[in-house]
């Protein structure tokens, strides 16, 4: 199976990428991440977030330079929290990363016909009150429609794609 994947380790993206395919960000801390990368369909780009990278800043750098409207993030998590590289995106860090998160789909805010979608796969991420609050606030900041896991996530998450 062919796939397009690369490890993001603080590299620079010098120009706007006109590629509007979906992007699947996979954290290298996820068990069997290499298998998940291979399961990403060729119509999407797979990007591996390295353990020494601030994953939120890496995702921001890629999305700011992209026309992508559909983003998937696969990472370790618990209710209201995702671990991305060496960073934590949680109910407690939303304010810290607000500027980055607001820029994820900035090109789409002027086009009311397009609603960006963000699918988050992290064990129990959206479960409980804290999970629901996290998803609500993240949606408000990014302006994206968000789908998130409410139970344990395993390596079969791409079996239906």
C-alpha cells in the first residue's frame, strides 16, 4: 500500500501548500503508530508527530500552510486531554494554545459554506463533563465541527475508511 507520511521534527514549510487532502496526524507515542500510518488511505496525508516535537505547534505550522478542511488526530489521551509529541492539549492548556488553535482553519472562516471538521481519537477524550467541556471549547476556538472518542481507541480505528 502506498502512503504519504513523514516525521515532523521542527522542519519549516516555506510556502502555502495547495493540497487540500485530509490530514491525519498520528502521535508517535501511540502503540503501533507505524501500522496506523500504513492504514491511512492514499487520498489523505499521514503526518507523524515525533516525541520531541511540540505537537500543537507542528500541527499549526502545517495547517496554516494548507487548504485542508478535514483533520484527524490520533494520540494518547484521557477525558479532556490529548498528548501530542511533547505537548499536552487539554482543558487546562486551551488558553495557552488559543492563538495557534484559532489559526488552524483561518482560511475557512471567511467562507461560511465550508465547515472544517476535526476528528479526535484519544482514549475517552470526550467522555464525562471535562471531556464534553474540552470539546465544546475547542470547537469554539477552532470553529471546526468536532467528532471525538468517548471510549477506548484501538488500532482498528481506520478499518472503516
